[in-house]
C-alpha cells in the first residue's frame, strides 16, 4: 500500500513533479483550492484525506507541539529542510510513499 502526499503551498513544485513522474500520488494545497489557508486547516485537510503532509514551513513545529499537548491526533508531517536538493527530496519521499506505512508517521514530524 502506498502513501499519498499532501504538499503545503511552500513546497518546491519541482519535487512534486519529480514524484509524479515516479507514480507517487500528490495533491498540492493549490490544487485543492487551499491557497493562503491557515496551517492548522492544512494539517486538518491532510488528516481528513489520509495524506501525509509535506512542508518546509517552520510554523508547523508549534502546531504539532500544541496538538501533542492536547492529545489531538494528526496524520504526520514530513518537514523538508531549507536548501534540500530536489533530487534528494524526490528520492526519499518516493521511498516513504512506496515503502512506508502511514502509521509510522502518525502524530510526529519526520525531518528530511
């Protein structure tokens, strides 16, 4: 079973294009009509869809921290470091999507 990825609007679109060429299911916030949507709502939407959230927005650190303190579950977040090479991101996200289990990412941030 593969994992689908939900891209926050700040993620480099070239990464998404590379993943689509490798048959990974991607939905961007822009494609979902969620441009300029509150970050909490973005995480709610990814959780609702059962898509792992991919972002490079540091605001999600506080959001995740607050959710954990309140015992609110969420789908999981993959945080892409600044200056991360596109090829490296594509390769690793493809591995997560094709070989990972969604449960392994639940309620935490995975750093890439």
